[in-house]
C-alpha cells in the first residue's frame, strides 16, 4: 500500500472513533438521570426487591451426566509419501 492509502485509512479510522466517542458522550449526557431497569413494582423501603430462595436437587443416576456407548477405535491408515 502507498503512504497516501495508509494515511487515508488512518484518518478514516480516527474520524470514526472520534464520532463514536462523541455520540456516546452526548447519549450519556442527554439521557435521563436514572433509568428504570428490572421489576417495576418494587425497589423502595416499603417493598424491596427480594426473591424467595431457590432450592435445586439433582438426581444422581451414575457417574456421568450423559451415557454414550463407545466402540473401540479402528487404527488409522497413514498415507505413504
């Protein structure tokens, strides 16, 4: 590649990176102060967001989770050169 092509690619990349950074900065500056994420009916002192504990019991039906029947492998024939 010529020096002119390399410098053009660098300028385009730098312009793209600066434009993306400016967009992200403006988006963060103009966004609402607090966005509501998660459950809408909880989150204050009177109604905290707490879930009940979850208990999971796994049955043990062997030493492996998946039983796969295997057959003995056949020896591979290598090509001679």
